[in-house]
C-alpha cells in the first residue's frame, strides 16, 4: 500500500447527474456546509506539497472523486500533475486514479488520462435497465453517454474499470448484468452495495435484502469461477480480495479486513477527513492550509476513528467464517444493513469453490 493514500474532491459535492442513491449528497447534508465549490490553485499546491512531505519519498496515491470531479475542469488536472512533478523532489512513485460518471469526457480527457496513467473508475450500473437510477437532471438515463465514455477511453488506451452500485434491483438481475459486462469486454468490475442514508432503515428496490444479496453473491461468484477456470478471467474486486484472504494473502481493498485504516480525504476547501463515507463535521481532522498530514494522522479524532472500528462483534468471535468474512467488511456498509445471513449463505454455498485458486494466484486487480 502507498505511504500516502489521498482522495481529493476537487469539485466538492458538485455533480451534473442526479442519481437516486447518491451517497455523497447524504454525507453533505450531515455537515454545516453542503459543498465547498471548486478547489483553488493555491489550496491545490499546499495540499500537494504537504502530501509529498508526508510520503517522504515513499509512494503516494492520489484519487479523485466527487460529486463529479471532472467538473473541476481539465486545466485543474493538468495543473495538479504539473505541480506534483515540480514538487516531487524525493521522487515518490506517484499513482493516479479518478472515479467519474463519464458523461463529460472528451477526446482531450481520454488522452490526458492515458498519458498520465490514470486508472479510471467509470460508474455504470449494468445494462440500460440496470442503470436506471443513474439519472441526468432531466430524469433520463445516462446509460448511452457512459458507454460512449468507455469507447473513448478504449480508443486512447486509458486503463479503466467499471464501478457498479449494487441496488436491490441489480442484485436480482446480477447474472444478466455480469454477462452484459462480459459481452462488452469489461474485464475489471467492482460491485458496491447501495448505502442507506445515515440513521435510515428505508426499504425500497434501491437497498438489497439479505436474501437478494446472498443470491447475487452465489450466482455471480459461480460465473466468476467458471470464467477463471476457462481462462477467461474477469476481475471482481470483492471476490479477488476474498480469494486473497482464503489463500492467506493480504487484501488491497479498504474495509475488507473488517477495520479501518489510515486514509485521507481532502475536500475542495482543504478540509481533511479520515474516510470518504465520513466527510462530516464530527470527523473533521483539520484543514491542510493550517496543519499537516502527520499532525492530523495522530490527532485524537483520527485515532478514535480507527479504534472504533477495531472491536469484533460478539457473534463473530466464535464464527468459523470470520477469518474470511471479517464481520462483513466495511464499517459504513455494516451501519447501512446487516448482511450477516447473506454472507453465511454465500460462504456455505461457495467456499468449496475457493479451492480452485489454491494452486494458482489469481491475476492482480488494477
């Protein structure tokens, strides 16, 4: 893992879509300010200088998210990469990634991502019907515009994967959606459970029931294993990491170990938080223009954030599945829904299939 893992929201919560399930809109509504506008050049340069000082010659990963980060404009990203190059006097290995809805991408964007080796996470929830919650402000489906973005990225050789919000609807149609992605030649997939708003127990087709989630996991994991055995491997990030745990290897996905790790999220005004899901006033670590990453990492708020994720639930202490399930992984997902029974059904049904990977190491997730 990089010495520094920094997620940046250069356009704060600004977005050109109006997705039904937007989690960052909910986060923004749980703090005094809904958004902070676009990041200035001055804040950007301070952020980069202090990030590289914290990395101290070790690797640094800069990830961009939103809202919709491309609303900051291509010139922002050009300035960012140029500034990193200018200030990287200790030659830290630099890794770039961005999560985007893709609707604003042009040839210039795709060429830039390819030239600067950005890993692009392109948000797409499946086929046309599966993508029905990812809407434009007019209420129309953004599906075809996202497909056009995927073709642009391919044309310029930009590396990308597909990020899918796993709604109850998508879970019920998991096999169809998996096969659709395979048919489109999308080889790197990530399914992210749709999160309820904080302190909500809302029930709708947006949010999976344990039964829906168990069925999704069982059916799509079987397809994943079959493709691997046939030499047509498709990376599904969650499955890749469970395989690593099964083989006794470290995971690379945040939250899969069942507790939180040191991460930093920078809002556009320079505010720093410990996690993308918790960019709230309660977890504000400080502002980068007033302090540094080392001080914030050692602050009482940061230490408390890590510590509160460490206790193992009582029911997990004697569960034979805990070494691979890790209490269901990410704390925020567990706060949204109790999927214990889903994981029990999945691992009971599919754990024998994990033996397929014993003799071989699965390909690395990008």
